[in-house]
C-alpha cells in the first residue's frame, strides 16, 4: 500500500508565534475582528482563516485536526472533547427522525448504549448484526437506512471488519460507512479502504498517556463543515469541544505514535503467541488462529503490526478478577479500563466497558464472563513480563 500515514503526519510543519518548534497555543475562547463585516461573514461560514469562537474552532484544534486528517487520508477533521463527543454528533448529523442505522453488534459499550437506548427517542432505529458476515449486513439494510457503522477491530472481541466489502455495500445502497478506528491507528486506514467517515477516541493510543479525553471525526471538508455549521451542525450545537491546551498536548504525543504502535504490536504478538502455546483461549488478529487474520493482513500497513489489544478467556469472572488483581499486585499492569497506556491495562469487559450490553446479548455475541481484555504496554523486556504473567496464572491454577 503506497499510503504512508506516519509520513503524512511528519510532513506537516508548524512553527510557533516566536519561532517555537511547537505551534503556539490559542488560549482564547473568543477572537477579535478588524471589521463588523468580517464577523458577519465568519458567522455565515464565508471567511477562511478567521476565528469566531472556540466552540466552533480554534487554531490549536485545527492544527490537531489537520494532522489527524493527514494520518487517515481524509480532507479534514474535527476534534472533540471525547470519543463519544465525536461518535454521537456524527450519527446525529447523518440521521434524522425515521432513519435507520445498521451497526456491528460488537462495539464499545457506550456506543451500543447510545444506539440501543438513547437515539430511539429521536425515532432513529438501529439493527445490530454480525459485521463479519457481509450477506447478513446487506440483508439488514432497508429503505430508511442511512449509516453503516462498525469498528475496524471491535471492542472487546477483536473481530475485524472487512472494510472494502462494507464500503461496496454502502456505496451500492447509498449509505455512509462510519468506522471507529480507535483500536488500530496507523495499522489500518479505513478511509483509504473506502470508509466515508473515520472516528477515533484520542484518549487511547493516539494520546497514549492516559491523561486526557478526546475524540476526532475525519471526513470530507463538506461533512466537517456541516458538523461545525452554526445553524444546524451537531458538533457546534451539542458543544463537545476540545480545549485548546488539550489539543496542543495530544498533537505533541501524536508525533511519537508510530514508535509506540510498533512496540505495542510487537509486545502483544509475543504475549499472544506465548499464551496460545500455553493452551489459553487467546484472541489476537496477529495469530493465524484468528478467523480474520488474513483479512487484517490484506488491509494493514505491515510496519505497525496487528495492534496492542488481545483477549484471553480464563473461564469465570471470579478467576478473571483473581488474575487481574494478582497481576496488578505484581506490578504487571493496572486493573483499569481504557487502552493505549505505556503500562499494560486489563479489565473484564462484561462487567466494565461492555456492561451496557445486556447479559443475554453478551452471550449471543460470544462475550463470556471469563474474558480478560489486555491493552499491552510498552515493556522493553516482554519476555520477563510473560514469565511473570505465566507465574501468576500457574499460581491460580489457570494453567495446567
């Protein structure tokens, strides 16, 4: 694949106001105009390069948005105060009362709750499907369907979406394909594969230091303009604006993303291979046993590997909790939600990040109580980490 996402980020050059190597931070909520007419034109969206009010946009947010758009290969992007602050306005901008969404059934619990419990009050309905079966996806489309929604690599089951196939279905039925790429930045480029809109929770791998919450919507200039429109733009009117100081911080961390993703992926593949050899039920796209291993390979930028997320199933919730507590006590990581940190994070998704999904639906999609989701950290000596994890599992009789 000729598209080079890290190069596109690297090739952006921003100078600070006084020649600083980092762009100056626009720590202002509102901006002055030299003439009243320019203010009017800016309200109407007809004054390029002018800033109105930071809920609409700010220089710091636009710098970050431009870098993320370059990474994803879209015309532009709009940053938001959280991942959900990117997802919800996108869906509300694309749909109105009476419309229908087809969504993967294995998605982040917050997104699932929004689609299942919140958006129906606006008379927008969702059908949840097995995203790995294109025929099932297409069969769920009806005359009111406007959006096809999925995650590149699903949370928490690590199912892989066939983005080129889904893009063909979306184009055939005149739908917008919206892809959450939070689990696989750099590794997969959904827009290059045919997605119309790409979303990230910047909180995770892209920021990488678990010190801020953020989101981004990457798409066409027209769609981002629509989101920002002062009269009917969902981002503008719902107010999920990222703070300029946070935008500047995320932009600095973005510069090292390519190094971090390589290490996350290297470590995750090593542990997944070891866990599988130990006889653990292990799910990781980099394993040949993963049902979508070849699909992932066909879509990926090979330099960045298969990502930092893996799961194992230890049978019961009690055993999962015992293991996570013991690993934390042995300083192998933290019992915490989220992902993309320098330290390994682990959680039992059924009772945490996917707890919004009813238990019977968790069972139907294959989300068991004993599932442990790992966000693998940046450990330098991953063999040592494995040996210590192996000892914890032996101590709890998880391994024979």
